[in-house]
């Protein structure tokens, strides 16, 4: 059996999805992007959504629009994908890394609080809802209010996530989302969005997302429209196309049903794998509000006679696609050379990286495939546990 790590859920008729864009002949940013943004606002309960071409773009704009300067500091987990830290690095800001929780995947809020107390130069925090598991945003918002610190949520995994502060995306700060190919919702491969209740921030992000121009292209080229425009900021080419948005509109209509399926598969994994010695499943307190973008097991390396990488290799040999999320930022070559980090500087994130395996989780994963994955892990445990 061959089971890929991710398998997209494609409609039977793509022409139906793209009909409006093809009919009106407008393929780039236009009315379909506006419809998609409106649908996302309804989904998040937020006042504003700006659709862009990646989560990295949304993160960059979310920092850029706040007017941060080179040398300003921002807190970011080391246990994340590199785009989380790039959004500040692009502006010349200084990343202040924190380790992950003692028994979890998200950033350690105790470390965050200590850093804020010690360093008044910290201007922003970029928390990550890893795998869809919600950060305790209620606690983090309290810290923010005390110190007047901006929070830009990296919600790349968190489309359906509900935190202690409510639906992710409904925020007076900002949240960035990913619609990359393997995310819970994709805009046909690439895409992202920034959600906020801050009207001034939204206006600035919208302008910066397309060259700093004062009028969208489709509004300049409509019948009887005036062509005049101006450039009021140094902007970027981060806009989303109508073709991408059309696919996103269709996907968003399926998202609640897909989330139920993801949750059901995740619970099946937990029920079947939790009693295998040497396997650590997500804790029960991560169930509520979890978008279930990833299902990540941890290998208790002291109980196995083979390495984590060998386990991956043997499961790959059985046709199961797997991944590892993530190699910590402080262990990447660029950041080690630039900041002088050692792998041991953030021991929890290092240990987590060396023990995690992400297994397939998507709505069209069949019961037969789910059982095959579980049985394959159980078989390996039987053969290779000490």
C-alpha cells in the first residue's frame, strides 16, 4: 500500500470552480479575491482579511505595517518553520528565541514573560499554533496589554483553531494564515491571508501588498473606470489572483466537514497508539480547539533499539509518507553562523526535533489506510522496543 504524507482533496469539476473568473476574463486580483476575503471574515469573525500569495507574505506585511525599525526585538519560538522568524529579519529586527513548553509543542509562555520583564526593547511576539494546537492566547494577550507589545500570530496551521481568547483570526492585533498545498485549506498550491480587527493596520497591509498603489488593477480597468492611480508606499507584489481565490472559496465551503474528518482520524490514532510503549501521542488537553493540521507522535528514544530516523525509513519502506516538523531555527546553518547558537541552547526544542514524526492526516485518508498506518507502527514497536 502507498500512502502519501498529504493527498489533496480535488473537486470533480474544476471548470465549475473557475467559471466566474473565466467568464469575466479577469484572472488576477479582482472580484473573486474580494469574495474570498469576505468569506474568510465571516469564518474568523474578524473585521478585515487581506488575501495574499503566501503566509510568509502575510507575516512580512503584518510586521512591516507596524513600522518596526532595524534593531527592534521580537520574540519567536525556535521550534517552528523559518518563515516565522524571517518576517522580522526582513526588517532588520533582532529575533529573541524561546524554547517550547516542557510537555508540549508551543512556545513556553513563562520564558516569554521573563523576557518581557527583563527587556523593554521587545516590540513584538510571533507565537505559532503548532500543528493547529492553540497557544494560550488569553494569557499572552494579558502580557501584551501590560507591556504594549504587538502580537502577530503565525496561524499557518491554525485555520480552524480556537484558543482561550476565541477564534484564531478574530484579533485586535493580527494573525497570518497559510493556504499552501498541504494546508487544511489551499488556494491551489500557494496563498495566504492576514486577519485583523485593526482598520488602520488592514488598510496599510492592503496597500503594501500591491506596490503601495492606491487603486486595484481591476478597478482601474473596469468599463467607465478612471485609470489614475498613485503610489503612496514602497510596496510588494504579494497579491492573490482570482484563480487562486476561486479555489479557496470552494475549499472554505468544505472546511467544517473536513475538520470533522481530521478530528475523527486524530482520535482514532490516539485511541490506538496511546498504549504502545515508546510512543507518545498528543495530550488530551490539545484536543479542544485543535485544527488538526498535523498529527505528531513522539518516540521515546530510551525505549527503542533503533533511531527515530530508522523508524521513518522502515515506515517509508512500507509505503507510508512521513515528515518531521521542524528542525529548530537555532540549529539551522544561517542562524548558527549569524547569532552563534549551539544546538544545546534550547534543549527542549532540540529533544523534540530528535523525537517527532508527523504521520498522514487528511480528510480523504481512508479507514483502511488509517488502520494500515497504525498496524505498521505497532509492528515496528513489537520488533524494536527494548
